[in-house]
C-alpha cells in the first residue's frame, strides 16, 4: 500500500492524516501542541513534538500494515526553498525555525514541508471545495489569519515562499504593526489573538464575542460587525487582485456560521466590484480541521512526482 502521512502543526493542535494518491483519507487523529505552556522549556516542546509525531507515524504504520511512502508537514511561517524546514516564524512555535524534520523523524521516507494555509488550499483543491477550480483564494480565520492563492491551477508561492499572507494585507495605514511589520493588518482586526485588546479586556475569545452577538448585545455586535467589515474589505481586495473563482474561508471562526456569513454577504453586496453581474462565491472549507494535513500529504506526493522541486 502506498500512502503519505500528512501532519499540520498548529498553535493549539497537531493534526495527522494518512492519504493514498487518490485523496482517500485512511486515518486521522490530533493531539495538543502545548505551545502555550510558557513554563515548558523550548527544547522540551520540540522533543514533545518530534516524539509525538514519530508515535503517530508508527501508529499509522501498525494500523495500515505498511510503512509510509512519504511524510508531508504543514506549519505557519515561511518555509525554506528546499521545503525542509521553517525559515521564518516570528513569535510562534518557538524552536521550529530551522528544525529539519527529515533529520528528526524516524524512517527513511522523503519529508516535504509547506506553509499551513498553502497546505489547506492544496487540500481543498484536491478533494474539497476548490476541486476543479484553477483560480482560488483561501483565508484561514483562527488565532491569526492565514491565506493562500492558487492561479491557473498552481499554488502561488512567490520568490521566497511568503505569497498569500492575506492576514497581513493593510486595512489601516495607521494601525498596529503585525509580526510582518505591516500596519493595520487584517489579522489584527479579526484574529482571535487580538480580541482582548480590541474589546478593552471584555472578551477573551471570539467565540464568546459571537455568542453575545447572537444574543443581541450591542457592544458585542459593534465589535463583531466591525471585524466582519474588515474581513469583507480584505476579501474584495483579494478579488480585485487575483480575480478568483472562489474564496474559501477556513479555520475555527467559520463555525460561527450565519453570524459570520450573513453579515459578510451583505457587506460584499456593498463592496464587491461585479462587472456584468459576476460574483465570486464565498465558501466554507469542506475539509475541517484536517484540511492542512491533507494538503501536506498532497504536497509531498507532488514532490515525489517531480511536480514541485527538481
């Protein structure tokens, strides 16, 4: 049996899958990242990640009665040009920068790395909402805001791999600087990491804010709708830049459902440029929490097929 293991390293959870070349998901699981435990030494966190991933790969091997053909890894940040490690990730997952996964994971299989939002879009284009689409954008809404772009059927990586960081497009030229040094980035306006600051300490999570919005509380409504307005501005900027067939929204914040997609649709009706009445479909990601891991598996299959790097 030929299969790839896909691993998506997030700030809260590490998701794993096993997929065959047709995109059939043969196994899925997840475990805590433990990145938010400041008392734990950086080296201990890295050892925990590596040991846990090796255990997952071994668990999959025993379940499927075959060795993995390859391992794909997805994580935030800019990946080096060889696809072997994270080259730049300021402020998150300390210890991951420069860690060469092929040197720490047990086994003799090829290992290929990809930015997590890039991986998510690759997964959605493989077996999800963007299947059959040549031009698409992905925006992930969670602790931060990630993004990815596909044009003419190919994932756009850019010169050094930072293409698609939609969360860092400028919404306010006088706003707070992001970790990418851009002022007033979209991520600050809607990312969960800034919710305390944006609400004067009244909310510690976007989920609680949305719950109060649904209850009709005015302060929650003002903050949430302001955030959705910023998202709508970001989406129309992306539409005007790349002219996609679809824009896919993923991440935990999409579980807000109509509380997100309802006002967002109304704002896009107001903001979107629609020549000849053409509209861009806004879709919720189909693959859920394991979308990035599935895309990581697809990416390493592509690597073995010679379609990525020579």
